[in-house]
C-alpha cells in the first residue's frame, strides 16, 4: 500500500528535479486521477529530458484503445499493469539513444459527482526492463475533496517514478 500523504511543494520540486537529472525517460498515462503528476513533471524545467509522451485516456474508448481491448473494469491492478506495459512499449519505440525508459500508469476512482459503487482508490504501475512495480492506494470516502485525493495519488505516482529513476528514498 502506498503512502496516503502528500509531499510539501519543496519536497515535490526536489524529487522532480532529481527525476529530470536522472537518465530515465518515460511515457506516462493517467486516467481517473493522478493527472497532477503529469503537470507537475511538465512544469519543472528539464521535463523534455524525462517525459517522452503524456497521455490522459479519460474516456472508456480512449482507455480501451491504449490497452488494445475494453477492460471489464477501468480501475484495477490489472489495468494499471497493462497500461504501464503499453506505455513502456511506446517509450521503447520513441526513445532516442540507449537511456533507460519506463512506462508509468495510474488508474483511479476518486471523488465524483455521481453515485458510484466501490471504494475511492488508485492503482499505479511502473514498467521497466527490470520488471514491474505496483502500488495501490485506498482513499476513505468523504474524507477529502477530489483535488486533495488527486494530489495524494499524483504524489504517489511521482514517488514511483523517482524509485524507477533510482533517486527516491
């Protein structure tokens, strides 16, 4: 289970600087939540060294297109893993040189304005040539607003990217 606490702005910026200074390049996809991680990475100078491509396949057809099939459930460990593997394949195709690459994926069910069964949660996966890392986050319904839940999930995504870049504690 991933930490369910947010980083301070300073901690986040330091981590992103370290990610950008590493040799890792990524293709990242987020659906349903974790999208602030994309803007966080892109807003810090040096993003072009890290981010090959960023995707937000928010609709079910867009997610199905990324995966190559319509999943039974959009928010699951299996979908996060398959999204990360699809992103890794894309990173391998698009990367220049021989630097390490990763596919990063987040699928989440956060606070919504409609009735939804199931828990608020997120599944994050990072695929590299060394293997696949997975993190699951459970969020207590009614405790936070959507922006706060996305911040929690996005910080977990950044931590996992930091781990893949070998710069996070």
